[in-house]
């Protein structure tokens, strides 16, 4: 009997959850109440499964998301998540079938891009996705940071206050939305995501430890950022505290807030190590420390992958720091976004339209995804043989136009 790939019904949802848990190597039995808890937050018209003899053997879902592009505009994205194929059914094309259906529908819906956090690097390039934002995680050895251990709050007239989860549940989304308008690479968060983050909706098998929350308030009284962190309880044999604080979220609208919040986490008695969580590779953290070597990089990897579905809207939505023109020839084996496009940009705005004139650069659509948020360099891609440059110097020109002074940052796993 052939394996059927399609959207799932409400009655199949518990079996879909079991298959998802199996694919992610979690104990397969769906805990009591999990299905009822997740169903109201699940759009079944965007939840796919593959069924073999009535049993769910593959899962895939997407949901509406906004992605901030350089300049602060938010574009419509379809966020792909929960991708699994059971070990019995791998490498038979099930992911390709579900992905093909998703991308076609996403294009039809009018999404500008599709986004995902890739479990493994080699999976998604074949579908036109490229790594658009990388993540770096640091571990700070507080005792070597040379921060003043007598610090008891910001010296700029601002203040740090410990607050409750309910305060962050109220103010966090507002601060996060304001940051989204300032920082490209950020993605919108769902209401469920905030509830889970604050422990208000506990998800089975993701044991939740209540977090500490602190806000930074500027001298004028405005809350400009917050940090949420958890701490372990470790002491060495000599009765010395060796506790680690793990930052779960640190949102700062101003450099003053960023500085004060990091300094706060690095000044808590008993805390000797601070784990930063997902930050942009050019995060200020190491250089906020008098001795930046106290911040050791513990992770550096591709993180947010983007698949461009509408080249014109994607390139017109973002801003550019310089003025110039480029003709791009894009190959897209899936037939969704390929073609030849002329891009005219200046700090005042951008215009992009199909053209027949000779191209300056020729590349696969996945390479454009890596360039899109300003992170990757066209010169580097040319050196790697992933981009052709029929017009000499066009890759360097593309870098002048497309690259951004700050690197994109996506702190969220979704
Ligand atoms: C956004 C997210 O949810 S990320 C989470 C992704 N899920 C996981 O990592 C869970 C464990 N892995 C799995 O469930 C599956 O192996 C999946 C979903 C990654 C792949 O599903 P499959 O149905 O086996 O993929 P499918 O058969 O369609 O493969 C298509 C192509 O991709 C290749 N491919 C698939 N998975 C991988 C991989 N992990 N590494 C390298 N290549 C891969 C296949 O070899 C195939 O290549 P080919 O066309 O040259 O023959």
C-alpha cells in the first residue's frame, strides 16, 4: 500500500503527536492532556502527516510568522516546524513530498519567505533554503571577566528590578515588538510561545524550571529591556559556589539596557559561569567585559534558514546603505522564485523588477537567501564557486549594497 501524505484531521492529531515525538527521539507515548493543550494552537490546514496503513509516519507543520529585514520592515513568512519522518520510512522522499506541497501553498498564500531552524545543515539547501542568520553562544567565566564585583546597579541613573513572570508576560511582548522594528533577523513570537516561555502553559517532557526575571529602567523611568535566566545549584568540594546562570531571553532596546542587564547577570553572588543563550555572532557581550577572553564561544553555527518565495517583495522590503544597481539571475529548480531581476537601490528605497538584460551575478536562489539579511558575502560565495560573476566586480558591488553593519540575529527556536 502506498504512503499517503496530506493534512491531518483532528482525530489523527494524537497519532501525529506520537509520530513527532518518535521522530525527535522523545518517548513516543503522548502524555495525558498534551493533545488537548496543543490542538487549539494548531492550524490543521497547515499540519501535514504521512500515513502508512493508517499509522502516522511523518510530520510537518507551518504557521504564519513575521521576519524583520534590514531597515526594520516585517515580511510575511511561513515558519516550518515539527519536521520528522519515522526511522522506518526515511529516505523515501516523504520530506520532499511534504516540503513541495508546503512551498507551493506558501507561494499561493503570498508569503514572501519560508523560514525554519534546521536540525542539521545538509537537509534544507536542496529545497532552496539558505542559512541567513548564524548563532553564537558564549560562556562567561565571571571571575576572569574583570568586572567590578562591587557593582550594585547601573551608574547611569537607571535601575534593575527583579519582577515576576506575569510582569514579563505583559511587558515582554511590547518590548519584543519594539526590538523587532530595530533588529533584522528577529521573528514574531506566538502567544503560546510566550505562555510556554513564562511557564504558564507547561509542556509535558519539556520540564520547566521557573526563571528569574529582571528589567532595566532608564533614568527617565522607561523599561528598556529585560533578562530572564535560570540558575543551577552547584558547589565544589571546597564549599565554593560554582553556579551557572543560563540566560533564556535578553531583550534590550538600548545599548545602556544591554550593558546593564549583562552586567547584572554577571554580578549575581554564587554565579561563576553565565551562559548567554542564542546571540548574534557580533553581539556586544564579549566586548562589554573588561577582559573579553572571559567569554568563550561554546556554539557557533548556522541558525535561521530562509527560503525566498517572492524575490521582488523580499528585495524591495529591505533597506540598503548605498546606491547602485545589480542584475541577478536566480536559478530555482522548484520553479518558485527563479528568473532575472534588476535591483535598483539607494538609501531612499529599492525597486526590483524582472528584466531581460544580461546578468551581473548568477546564483541559486538559496545563495540569495544567505545574502538576503546582509550576513553572507557575495565575494565569499564567488570564491566558494557558489555564485558566478559575469560582470567583473559585481560580487564586491553586491556586498556594498546588501551587507549590513550589524549581523542579523534570531534568538528563537521555533
Ligand atoms: C524545521 C525542523 O523541524 S528541523 C527537524 C528535522 N527533523 C529531524 O532532524 C528529525 C530526524 N530526521 C528525520 O526525521 C528525517 O531524516 C528528515 C525529516 C530529516 C528527512 O526525511 P526523509 O523523508 O528521509 O527525506 P527525503 O527522503 O525526502 O530526502 C530528500 C533528500 O534529502 C536527503 N536527506 C534527508 N535527510 C538528510 C539528512 N539528515 N542529512 C543529509 N541528507 C538528508 C536525502 O538523502 C535525499 O537526498 P537525494 O534526493 O539526493 O536522495
